[in-house]
C-alpha cells in the first residue's frame, strides 16, 4: 500500500515543481522578520468577540504542523490525543470533548468555509495556511456550525495571487522523521487562479514493543489540495476546492502501569494499526458589493477509519483460565459522510454605522460504525464453556444527524463610541439510530430544537482602548450512543449553556503593545460527558451531568519590544465543576449499594487549572533568527472521580533559522526538556466484571503519553 501511494505522490510533487518553474522569476520575496505568533492587533475585539489570530508563517515545518499544536498559543485551550493525533479532542473554558466519536462537539471548526461538524475528522494536517482564527464563546449567530458553546476555530488556506509563487520545504529529524511540502499557485488567466499543495511525512515510532524489540507506533501521511478560483468581476469570487488526506499509523501509544515497563516501553502481542482516509470537496461563491454581501458554501466530506489495537494491554497471546484472562483486540471502523449547505447575506461596505448578517445552514451526516471486541484465542462462556476463537463481539450502528438553522446578527454604532449588537438563532437537530449486537437492538429517533439569543455592547474609551461585554446561549444537540449497551442507555439529552464575558482590549505605546483581558462565566445544564462501557472498554457512551459551571480569566499580550525582539504571552485560569452529576448507566452496572457513580462537587476532568504560554522572536545579525516558546499546562484530573491526576508540566520548543533572500535553513527542538506527561487517559477500573462493585486500583487508568523530545532540521524556499 505504501509503495502504491509513493508512486502516486511522486508525479503530483513533480507536477507542482514543474508548474512552479514558470513563476520563479516573477517573485520578489526577500528576507524578513519573524512575525508574532499571536496577532491581537488585527483581531476585531470591538465586535464583542474574544478573538486570537495565528499567523500562517508560524504554521510550518518545525512549528505548528497539526491541529493539536495550536494549543501552545491559546489560553484555556487544550487539545488531547485520541487514536493518536488523528482525532483531536478539545478542552476549552471548562468544556471537554470525549475521546470517542459519541456526542456533540464543544467547538465548531471551519476550513475555508467548510464546516467540520463531527467529532472524528478534525485531525487534519496544517499546511499552506494563511491564518487560523479562534473565536471564543458561542458563535451561532455568525456561523452555521457555531452553536457549540466553546467557540469556532476558523482555518483559512492561502489563495492564489496575481503572480505565480512556489514554496517548497523538506525536513528531517529524530525517529527517522522526514517531511516534504510543496505549493504552487498563480493565475492561469486574468480571471482564473490555481493552487496546488502537497504534503508527505513519515516517522518511525518512539514506542518500543519489548517482546519484539520493534518500534510499533510509526506514522505516514499523504495529503493534497487543489483550488480553482474564478473571479469574473471585482465583486465575485467562485472557488472550487478538493482535498484528500491519508494516514497509515501503527500502535496508538498507550501505557498501562500494571503491565508496561514505561510510557515508551510496552508489552503487546498485537501491535495494531490505525488507517484513516478523508476527502473534502467544496464549492463556494462570494459577492462583496457596496450595499450587499453574499456567500454560499456547498460541501461534501467523507472520513473513514479502520482501527485494531491490543485491548488486554499485555503480551499474553492465550487465555489463562486460572485468573479469567482473555486476550482482547479492540476494533473500530467508523465511516462518516456529510453534506452541508450554508448561505449568508449581509450588509456591504457602504454603511459602517449599521451592520447586519442573515444566514441559513443545513447539514446531513450519516455515520456507519462497527466497533467492539475480538477475542482471537477464544472466550469463556458461563453456559457453553470455552469457545475457541476468533470470537467477535461487535456492535453495528447507523446514525443519522440532520441539522437545520436560521441565524441573524446586527450591530449599531452610536456617536458616543458605544456599539450595540444583537443576534438570534433557531436550530433544529434530528437524530436517529439503528443499532444491533448479540444481546439487543435499538431503533429510535428524536429531535431537539432551541432558540439561541446573543447580546453585546462595546464602548471605545479612546483610540486605543475598548471595553466589551457579551452574553450568548450555547447549544449541543442530544443524540444516541452507538455502543452496545442497554436500550435504556442509548439516548442522551441536549446541553444548553449561558455564557457571559467581560473584556478589555487595548493598544498602547504607539501601537507596539496589544493586550486583551477577559473574564468569563458559563452555566451549563445537561452538560454532556462520556463514560467507558463498564463491560467493554472498547466502547463508550454519553450521559448528561445535570448541572455544571465554569469561570475564569484570560490575558493575552504581544509586544514589539524593539526592531529585533517581539514577545507574545498568554495566561488562562479556569475553575470548572460538576454541580450535580450521577452516572445512572454505571449505577445500573454497579448496583444501588455500590459507590463510584456520584460525581457532584468534583472538578471536571481534562480541564487544566491554567495554561501559560510565552514566546520570544529574536532577530539576530547575519540573517539569523530564533523563536523560543514555553507552553505550560496546569494540573488536571484524568477521571470524573478526581482520584488520578496529571501534574502540571511545561513544554519548551525552539527554532533557529538562517534566512536569506527566498530560502531558509533551520533547526528545531520540540519538548526540549523531554517532559513526560499524559495527553489523555482512559479509566478502565470498572472493567472487572467478576466484581464490578470493587473498582480496580488506580493503576488501571490507561495513559496516552505525550510525545518525547525531538530534534530536526530542514530547508524551505519560495520562488
């Protein structure tokens, strides 16, 4: 399979190179200073939004390369790995997403106007990016897929310009890491622009399987993107986008303290694999007139994954009757297809006093899934005795999700410097499921709807300072679990939240320093949270915590200290608690007399107490420059019972480059201190079904370790 993909990839990269040759002589790009990582100076704070922009120039080899990496720059924003980095899960301001595909996303995500609405397919590689914008809090009155209370991550790729431009890069690093990137873009005619981008990376594993001595968590990625942009007039832009991404991965790094020698030294008889493929096609049309603006985005997305992993977490290949041990392989094969349509109308550029926008959104998503356990060596049955393997125990499910929304927002600027905004959204979400396994079947449907208002005000204290306040309602639809539990546990309810924010944005010292300070408070009803199936840890289910709250503060600043030094810093503090939460599914499994299913009063797990980020960009003589950043994450609990904790840790990243004319040579280090930490964990203490009322010791919390220290070097050029 790998050889076939390389055969395909080679002519694509060759084609990009050949197209780029035509435009090399037209480029006048020269060496320049490193831009700041955060760009608060360009964020529209006066529109009652907590916004951070991330420069596309930092999204490169040796820097930000995947969605998980953007957490190093944003306060109260953490990304946890699930199925390695291919299914990132976000934790934002007290909202945390689950490690499986069940439930509704805590944040919305867009790439070039195309919504990524499911919980599975957001692990895209970041390449040829113009900028990333993060808007905090519910954005349902501005985005069709923006009702989630955590906010919206809005990714914009680079578009073809008026002249041909080619960029290329290659990098090599530890663990036999290699990566190649190339983009070429420019005009085919005066009205048609073309952009072609490609990426390939490969890395051997850093986890050693002790029984075989092999590194089993290798990764390989192929990605490509085609964009055609038609501009029939100055007011119109029509864009056709097609992209594909393929990941061939091995072992999902997991560490069992009871059976493994260390986070990167494990014992497995089945190394496992995770293969992921995603394709996205989109057609957008944008009109910008003097009195009216219009946009339409039609998209189709398909994401599928094939996973098999050793779920007994040992190197024992045969059953051991004396202790009731059975080798188990976890299996998951989800397939997601989504069609979406979004249309927006808004005011043009002529009227700056009153601005309005009106939108309609529709998304239809179908998820087919086969998941469960495979017992390769057989199974002990209480009635029939030992059944020789392989014995599958799978749940097959078909989920249908259909979302329809109408949304409106407008703002009015008064003469005294006060700006008022208001918005309203109506959303209807229809969900259905057909699910079956060896013990039961479920066929059900339901729908949830809600009206989501938004209010805001901003007051300009002067040319450099703005105070703003907002209140907005967030919404996550209810739905159905695709795991093989009881029919009574199949459904979970919608979650609602009221989100309040008060902030101050300032620019001072003649515009060389920009600062944002915000305080927030969120009140959640039916907070959605996932739990592992107590009799099959390869599957999970969603439940509702009756009430939860979170509050905190955020500080962001960037400063151009001198012509050669730029500093960026961000601090986020949050307190998030379950006010009332009983896991009734687990209570049914453990029995009414058992303990371990009441979590009211506990901190919400996977919500760090703080995040702290500091970055320094230093321009040195002789065309040298350095970027150093420290990313700190505070303590967070690994389980709802608050019995297992990840201590605070800090990651240090660095990049030193020599840049001259249109090329750059660089070296980099990630996690320079080789800090060990758990980037996610699974609570497996309730899987001892011989005595379910007595959870296993805390060592049975399965850890997903973060990446170790890596060094690398590379070369990039633009023409």
